[in-house]
C-alpha cells in the first residue's frame, strides 16, 4: 500500500454516546457537513462509525448501525468527497453496506474476533484497505481489570495472529494496516508502555495507525477532562510519529495537520 509520510484520519461518529462530542452527530446532514469540513482542514481519510466503542458501550444491531452510516457515505459520494471513506465497524454486514455506499476502507476494532465473516468480506473487496485493531472482549467489558504479561509483546503477538487470519482468507498483505488499540482493554500504564514500545509493532512490516485523540490515559497524565486534552494528544502524537506510526486517527484535524507538518519538516 502506498502511503504518504503520514495520513490524517478524521473522525465522524454517528452516535449519541461517543466519549467526546467533538465529532459525533446523530443527524445525517450534520455528519456530512462535519466530514466535509474535516476534508477541507486536511484529512486524508474520513472514518465513519455508527456505534460508540467507548468503554462501557454496547454494540448496536448491525441493521441499525448500517442504517446510520450508509446514507452519510452515499451523500458524501454524491457531494464528490475526494478522500477515502473508512467504515468503523465490527460487523461484516455493516462493512458490506458501507462499501456498497462508497467506503474504501474497513476499520475493525475487533480485527475479526467479533464477526468471523469480516475477513471474507475484506477479501471479497480487494480495493479496500483493512485496519486491524488490537482489543480484547467488547467495549462493554474491555476495561474490567485488563492484564498483560508484557503489553507490547502481547499486542504484537495477538495482532500478528489476526493478520494471519486475514491473509489466509485472501486479503493482500499490502492492504493491511495495524492499530495497537490505545484505550481498548488497556489501563493507563499499558497505554504508556505501548506507546514507548510502538516501534516493535512497526517492525513487523505493516503501516501502523494510532488512535490517541483525547484518550483517557492522556487525561490521567495531565489531570484534564476530555475537552482539555488537545495539547496532550499532540504530545502523544509526536511520540507515535517518532516511533514510526503512519496514520493518525483524530478529532482535531487542522491542529494535527499543522503540528505534523512542522514536526516532519524539522524532522527531529
């Protein structure tokens, strides 16, 4: 897969209960306008989700989730959006509906654990990039005493197993992106160690996407509420960039675009 030095993925959540409201809209037209605004601000990919994956959240029925996301994607395609649309879902049925509406990426926070049909859907749509994220359990249970022997090595091992499943299903290696899953089945210390050791995941040879935007571990470090975590997010972004991350999933597109443009130019 060809990637620029880095890509910015802008977040659009069509939900009532995402952990941060700086990118979630239940109204279709508002979601479309927000997505277009993120493209104008420099987003290289728009990630659209119809179900919150915040800690404690429960999955929606796939048909309800698909009914939220497909109309937004269709409208964006009609409006001539010129960047790829990613569908953030664990359900193969939702992925198929989104791809039918025009999505070009699949972003599965469960990496095929929840819906065993997801690898087959990915393989049947070879034009699509596939993001495989590390997680355990479900959003409803994932933060109940998460435990690792060595979080970096465990995440690399478990993601490598997910990669093998998708490769064996026929997904091309150059379509796979991996995400260590910051904030998913990980406490503050796990997230910090994972960020420090991110280069180990980079070394397995797949582009690495990170979702650090306004996460709770940043709040724990800075003692700040979600509305006041932008500066902490940018600091974590710098660390991930220096460790080799290539794709940054964010709420604050313009700020991240400017930040990474300066950091990459100085190249320190």
